[in-house]
C-alpha cells in the first residue's frame, strides 16, 4: 500500500513563498488588474529610486523614503501572490494526496478476447475493462460490470467501515483511489485519466488554470471600475497641487493611489475563490466547477429522498398490540420465532426490539427445528414453521387471507388498529399462528437523529425543503411532520421529481437535489445544483455537478454554507477595502500639502508624526492588512443562519464601520512604531 | 437659524410627501395604463398617426438611438435659431445673432437639461429665442428625462415572455409625447397662472425705460416670463428668463412664490418614486428610494442653513451687523432659510436655478451645494434622470449587499451580473472623469485661469463648480468665473453632452440587459431592496463613493478656503 503524507502547513507556506516570487511577473499579474496597478507603482518607485541614487539633484524625497515605499509596494504584490499560493497549496495538497494513489497503481487491462496485460493506470482510457483483485487499489473511476466486492473508501471519505459495491445496481460505481478488500471485480473505466472528478477538482484549485466564475468576474469589473476612478482622482491631484503652488512627488501620488485602490479585496479575491473549492474538497465534496459552489449559496428549494436521507432507511417496531385475550408475551414469542431467520432489515429490527423489551423466549432446541419461510411478493408474508405449527407475519390484508384459509376468527379490533396505524403513517404488520390471530406490530419509519435540527437550520437559511417518497400520503405526512420538512411529495416516481423541479424553477427558484440512482439522472441534470452520491451510478454522477464522496445526502447544508461563505467573504472584504480608504485620506492628504497649505493639518486627526511617517504608515498598513486577512480569506467569513437583514446589518457593522475605524488605529500604531524606532 | 426657517423646511417636505402619491399615481396611469383617459385616446391616436408613430416597443439600442437622434436635432435647431435671431420675429430689442461658441454652448446646455447660462438672458436673447427655442427645449429635455426613467423602470420590472419575444423598453416617441402633453404642459399652465397671480410678468413688450426717484434712467426687461418660469422649475431645467434667475423680482416676487418654486423643483422627481413603486408592483420600493432622497435633502438643507446662519469671519473686524448670518448675495424677502433651502433643492435636483448668489455662500455652505451635485444628482435629481441615476446606485448597493448576505446579488428578482456591474460602474466613473479632468485642465492652462476673478482656493471651487454643474447637468453657477470664453463654452458644452447622453446610454444598456432576465423568487435569504437598512445602505454607498472620489479636491477648494477664513485671511 502506498502511504501518502499530506504536506505540512509549513511546507505549503514555504512552497507558496517561492511561487509568489515566481509570479511577480507582469504577464501573470495582468490577470488581476488591481494588483497589476500596484506592480506598476512598485516599478515606478523603484525607477525613481534608481534615478535619485545616481542623480541626487533630481530627487524630491530622501532616498530612504522612496526606497521604503518601493519596498512595501513590492511586498503588497508579494503578499497577494502568497495568499493565492497558500490557498492553492492547501487545495492541491488535498487533491494530490487522493490522486497520487491512483497514478502509481498498475492496472490489469482485460482485452475482449480475455487476454490480460499490465499497464500503468495513467494509460487507461474510457471504456477499457480492467480486473481488480482483492487488496488492490482502483486505478480510475469506473463502473462494475461483473462481481460484488467490499471496498475500502476511507482514503477518500475518511469513513473506516467498508462499503459493498455490486454490478447492475445503484451501487455500481467505484472511485479512483479506493481499495478492494474482498473478491475481484471487472470494471469498465468511465473516465480518461485527466478527466476524473479529482482532475477536475485539481484544475479548480490551480490559480493559473482556474476559470473565473461569473460572480468573480462581476466583482473584478467592479474593482477595475473603482481602480479607474482612483486613477483619475490621483492623476488630477497633480494639477490641483500645482495650482495650489505645491510640488508633490510622484512617489507620494503613487503611494496614495495604491492605498486607495481596493488592494485588500483585489489581493485576496483569487485566494477566496480557490479556498472555497478547497473547503468543499475538505468536506469530501467534488465540485465540477467553481460556479456550482457559488450556485449552492443561492439554493431556494431542496429536494430530498426520504429513504436513507431523512429516515434510517428501514422501518422499526415501536409497539406490540396483542389481540383480545392474547398475552403480549405470546405475541412477542411468535414474533421472535418468525423473525429469527428473517434477514431483512425489518426482521432484524423486530427481533432486536422484542428481545430487548420482552427478553428471550426461545431455546436452542426450538431453533434447530425452525424452518424459515422467506418473504415473497406474492404472499406478502414471511414466517416459520416449527413442528407442523405455522407462524406468519405480514401485511394485515395478507394475514387476513391466511386466517380465512385456516378458518380462524379475525378479531375486528385488530382490523381497526391496523387501519389506525396506517392512517398515522405507520406500517401495521399482523401476526397469526395456526390457531389464532395474535395481534399487530406497529412499525414506523424512524427519522434519523439530529435531522430535525438540520432542517431547522436550512429553514433559517431560507431554504425550502421538499421530501420525496414513494410512500402513501399518510406515511409521508407523518414523516414530514416529524422531520420538520416544509413540503412532501408522496407516491412519487422519478418523473414526478423532474416535474417538481421544473415547476419550482418556473416559479423562479433555484433548486438543488441529491440522488444516486440512474433514474435520478434527468432530475439531477435539470436541477440547478445536482449532488450525486459517490455510491451512486456513473449516470447519476455524470448528470450532477457535485459528487459527495461520503454519500451523505444531508451534507447539502455544508455545501450551501460553503457557497454562501464564498460570496460573503468577497462582499465583506470589498466593503472593508472601500471603507478603509477614509482613514488613508486623512493620513495622506494633510501630509501632501504640509508645506503649501499648512492649515490642512487640521485633517491630521490621527496626529501622525511627520508627513513621511504618515504616508509610509498608510502604505505599510495597506500591505500588512492583506497578510492579516489571509486567514479570513482562507477560512471564509463565518455564516450564521439568520435572516438576510440581520446578516447584512452584522456584516456592515463589522466590515463597514469596522473598516472605517480599524485603519485609523492601525495607521496610528505603525506611525508610533516608526517614530519610536527613529526611522522617521 | 430660527423657528420660522425650520418650519418652512418642514412644511415644504410635508407638502411634498402629501403630493407624492396622487401625482405618482397619475403619472403611472398616464404611462402604463393606456385606457385610463378615454377622452384623450382618440386624440392621441390621431396625433400619433399624423406623426406616423406606430408606438411599437423598442429594444434598448433602438430606444437610445431615437432619443439621441431627437436630441441632436434639438441642438441643431436651437443653434440655428440663436445664430439667426436677428432675422426672426419677436425681437423688439433688435438683438444681434449670438456668437457661434456661445450659441453652441447654450444649445447643448438647454438640450441636455443643464441650462447652464453663459449668456445673459435679457441682453443677448430675443423673446423668440427664449420662447420658441429655450422653452420648447425645456419641455423636450424634461420629457427626455421622463422617458429614460420609464425605459429603465421597465427594464427592471418587465420580463420577456418567451425567448423569441424579447422584452422591450417601451417606445421613446410615445413616452416623450405623453410626458409633454399629459404631465409637463398641464402642470406648467397651472403653475404659470399661480406665478402670474404673485406678480410674475407675462408680456411681449420691449424693454421699458423708467426714470427712477433719483432721476436716473433705468431699463426694465420685459417678456413672457411666467410661462418660461413654470417649466424652468417643474422640469428642473433652471434656465431663467433673466440673468439673476429666481432672485429677480419679476421671476420670483414673493416669499409665497419662492415656497412654491421650491416645491415645483422636487414635485415630479418625488412623485416618480411612487410611479416606480407602482411599476415594480411594490410601492415599498418607491417609498424607500424617496426616503433616501428626503433624508439626504434634509441633511443638506440643515447643513447649508447652519453654515449660512454663521457670520462671515472675514467681516468680523469690520463693524458690520451680522446677526442674521451671511446675508451677502441673498434677497431679504427670502431670508437665510428661504435662500438656503432653495439653493439646496436647486442643487439636489438638476434645477440649477438660484435665488441668491452661490458664490457668496460661506465656504462650507458652498461646499454642500457642490456635494449635492457631486453625489450624482440623485437626491431627487433631474426629472426622470434623478431617479434613473439613483437606480444605478441601487444596482451597486445591491451588488455589494447581495454578496454580503451570501447570495448572488439580485434586484427585483433579476440577477445582477458582470454586464450590469460594468455599465453601472462606468456610469459612476463617467462623472469624475468629466469633472476632475475638466477642472484639472482648466487650472493648468492659461486660457482656463484667465477667466478667474478670485485666485486661490475659491478660484478652484469656482472652476470645479462649473464643470460639476455641467457634467451633472445642473446648470447653476458659482459665478465669479467668466464662462463666456471659447475654452469654457466648448469644453463645458462637451462635458454637458457627455454627462447627459453618456450616462443615459449606460443606464439604458442596463435596462436592455435586465429586461430579458428571468425573475427569481425572493426567499428568506434574499436581501430586500426596501426598508430602513436598505435606505441606510444606499445613502452610505452614495456618500462614500462620492466622498472618496472628490475628497482631495474638496479639501483643496472649499475646505481650505474655510480654514483660511477662520484665520481671517483670503488665501
């Protein structure tokens, strides 16, 4: 087995510093116009520094000042590059660790004539067939065409319990990087290496190859617009200063420009986008595009299957109701006998329930004599025969027929109770033996623990949940109420799902759905956000725009949060960026005109030490704030499920009002330090 | 400051709020429900037939080109009238033809709704030029403003029914004609009658010459003043018959006429917010925008009233009684409050009229006038175009707010994407480009500086004021600057033209991309574009964007002048 050690945080940071330097070239930076302007500013001040060094008669500012400004402008660009590189490094580390497993594997390719040959996994192509034996890794995404096996997906999902994958079922797909534990499989490859989900994902975290998402493009345009405005403001300041008989240097104008343009968000926007994908990856979600992650934040309606998502997947007994003159213990014993060899989930859960609640009634001797009658669709009953004596349990109508055939008395209250349970959404199973009808077992769908909370959170986020189930109306209603979903769709077929999605979309809602079966594929494709389970069929995964490696349908909650966080982080840092300009004006404008209009020192409300320290402090603050906000860009602004108004009021308070106040403090502190160390 | 002054301010806004809904509803019926005036329908049909207007919906490009074509024609006609006025009738003073650069400036000025007056009305324009040329354009410019607002509002609120049938923004010609016939004309008739009742003159007589009590000869210019005055205010045009504008007793004789002139300035812009609410099927949208406007207008009025009530520190060493405040350049019949509020509203709206000398305001009072315009003429703003500009800020506010609540931003259910952001940002950037570049060039070049009568900080304010007023199509002047030179006539004309039609083009482009968007339902996670928080956000964005753009130049101009005057010096 190949052990892959994920890179340590320090390793990532070291590597990204190297990358930041390498990316300090104009061609790469031109993709980010805001930082490109800083790059030009850095180059300009460096040129001025060189000119002043060689002909000091031309210099307007002391060398140390121009030098410091140039130094900090370069660092501003460098910090922005580093933020991007760190986000990229984290994302890559995660994705590559998954991918490394697949690439070093040797695959056993099977030709149509049955010949086998060994090839490196990387050479596999779509529709190749490969054979995989126990303990081997699966080299590429594929679909099982022959065999059944238990597979260890822990490398991808982190879940230690092995899962069963089987051909011609909804559980027929396998993912590269997982390991077969038992049996052997024949697999048809569904993706060329380089097209698998993992490769898609790696592309999304690589800064150089990444496609910008629509919202990122819109934000970029907004930032370019602001940059343009500040370019006009700063360049026209030169004539205004000349008019005021004040000679201001290019170095200071460049400093002002860099401080005003939205470098905070401009420097972090790429890192925010990449780390959004990385956060999804960390939750074991593979997104097909960055857009899919953005869309997630916008979801209005969520369609969920009942079985396996909202309920535990099988019905559990909650009560035994004996018939008149029947001891509950007799009923319990009959149930225990009839369920002993019943391996269906219902059978297991009935046995467990009875033994736990009423104790063990049967002896070893009885077990030996037991003949188990399995459930069949025709009889809709199961049970056992023991020494010519029959016990049956099944749907109440089936037991009624059984009793009639045996000529037994059918107590009317049993029929009534069965009806009542049905109306409540439960499943009544009747139990009879050769002599009498014993009573009813009340089986119920059990809602997964904790699911109610999750739906409540979804509701708080403004997401409307719809439960899809094949059950009848009453059953569906009960579960819906218990789980706290908003609406349900009973007796639903896959076509109903598709129709419902279209209806909601026509109303103008964005719809998400989770699914795993091939018959879910059309609905997954129609939904604005289709999330396929990793355990699902290749068709489902192909139709979806996200794959959840953990196959946990309620993970939609995290997915929505990641999407919202991504947008919120952009919005909040943009607000901060704009708001922080106020303080920079108050630092730089009085410094600019200290000689010609000393009265303007009235604006120096921070009481900064000297004009040089004021300008330098603003530039240093502007650079350091990028570093300070890298962790926030990587982690994302915390999302709280509250109404949009409260959320906005909160964000405005923190990033808007905070954005105005923090720089005043920050610039003052830096200025104090500069003055203290005697630099200015 | 006194109780009377505050009462006047409060009364004006109360009356305005009371009139918003009825007039807004009337406007909505005029434009969006074709059958509401049965008597006029047949007349309208015949008129459209006569003009061969079929009235079919236009997409944004066709709407914009009709609009720009119509207005360029307007500039040409007005230019020709002025340069040939000596040949035309109704010229009792036998005034000569207007020089070409001044005529071009004036033509552009009136067509672009600016009404920047580099000329002096009574001494250079004939009654024919004033009545047929200028008054006609006052109606057309205001009508154009209403039309662009309607197109944008339809872009936000309508949606295409199918992919083939693209959404349209309405028909420019229909909107224009309806605006003039059903809105501007009737209101102007009523208002002119009121003005005449207050003593505003309306005649065709030549200039009268009187012998005053002192025995000197005095000329009194005469003309059809009331009719031009009404549309000057209702259409937020601002071009007065006389050079002294609303300070002239024949334009604005009484405190009562002054009060209603102020109301007339903001009446239609305010009513349109209600119309907008009706058009978007949610009157809260309109009320919220009005709330933002009223809040900013009140702030401005309070500041100006406060600063103008302060004595002028430069006069402190003289034994001048300054109890009333800074009365220099103000009419005593209006007082500080009536002048401050008028000035505030004339710069909030693109009215640009004046009943006092803005050049003589205190430095900070004058700065508020500048800021009112620099905000983008969105505090009421011009008829139609004010709300139009406000909606550009709404697009940007929603873009940022949408991100902050974790949703892809949407306004009225329509997604705001790259294209809309691009046009909105260009719209916002257009003004600093025109204003700052124009001012910067003028303070560098000798032909720019030679017009200045005041050097130093106040001179900078004067040039800045001229370009701001031109770019924002306001039309008011800080005076003190001789704007009738080749340089200013031509550059200001260019700035007026770009400020008007550049912004209209960008706004209509947004309307064009928005109208074809699918409407998405609002959910609990959507940030609503109404309510207190939204109003605060909108005001915040407008203030901070303008503040960041103009901070340096405002500090160097009015603020420095203020600091100097506090020390008792001029520069």
